[in-house]
């Protein structure tokens, strides 16, 4: 039993090492600044390239942009719903406490 546990642990360690190596390779290949430049459509000489402009990228690959927009919309909707529920609970709580005060005084 311990042999299989040790084998699994060793395999997990090797896999983790490989993943760490892959992540290091990816990070060395592209920097966050380079990603931003690619998204904004700038080339290395500093000029904007018409080939990589955002509207053209959206028209070529609409699905990722639609998913991003849907995610942002969902986030905004859920926050608005949560805020409405929170303010509604506060209003109900205030109304309930004023009714209790009236009943206690009356």
C-alpha cells in the first residue's frame, strides 16, 4: 500500500515539476506588456498596425469577445441584484422595527 502511495506522490511531484517548467517557459516567451501591446495592436516599432486592430480582431474572432461581454454583463447584473436585495432587506428591517416601536408605545 505504501509503495503505491509513494509512487503516486512521486508521479505528482514529477507532474508538478513539469508544469512549473512549462509555466516558466510561457512567462519567458511573452510578457504582460507584450500581451497588452498585442491586444492594443501596437508593433515593436511603436506604430499601430491595421492588421491587428481591435475591430478587425473582433470581426475575425467574435466568440471570445462575446463571452467576455457576457461575463461582464453577468457580473454587473449579479452585483445590481445583490445591491437591490441588500437595500430591500434594510428597508424591510426599518419598517419592521418602526411597527414594533408603534406597537410597544401604543
